[in-house]
């Protein structure tokens, strides 16, 4: 991992792929990185700040949920690769299930409470960029370099064939 990436708290998919290539010598695509995340070898996050979520059906007094900070992406309706900038970036749109913090508004006049948990956010057609933590990428690189589970190494070997 280069020094610039090491000091950033979050890396977008283009930065993550570049860092992984530097640490492992392996060139992979956005989709291959997502496959590794799907097998829980690496986590992927989304900035949930101000994202709206529907009130859970089992909580009668919750009126509104608003995201705060970066949340781990657990499931998504639509993962996209946007070509809007100089490099393609992975993103998410539609409805997504995330694990992280949210402000929960229970009535009109009360102050919201911050809660951690699993919640659903609705982005509609708006796309939010996916992010990776440098620590997770270093752990993934160690796995890819032979220091982790054999299933990940087999995935990379199968991809190369």
C-alpha cells in the first residue's frame, strides 16, 4: 500500500484495486473485488450520511431513520460501476441493507437518538460510492499472498485459469 492510501480512512474501489495490486502484484477487476467481499474475505462500506430509511414495521413509535457515517454493506439491490470520473468506481443504488449507525426519530418534537444496528436505506436512483478500509485491504492482501484461508487463494487461482 502506498503512503497516500495508508493515511486515508477510506479508499474508493479504484484506490483499493491499486493498493491491492501494489501489495500483491495481482490485477483484478471491480467485480472480482466484489466477489471477494461476498465471500466475507473483505468488507465493503457505503457512506450512509443522511440516507433515509423506512421505519421498521415492528417499531410503532419510530417515524424516521437517517444514516450517519460509514456503514458496512450487507446486501444491495443494485451494484453499479460508474464511469463519471477519470476512473470507474463501484457504487450502490436502490435499497441496501447495512450495519452501522443511524439517527432514529421517534416523534416530531423529540431529539433523535443514535443507534447502532442493521437497517435498510432507500437511495432510490441515486448512487453512492462504495469504500474499503485500508486495514481490511491489508488483511485481504495477506490472504491473497498465502497467509489466509485456502478458499480465497483457490478463487484467485481459478480466476487466473
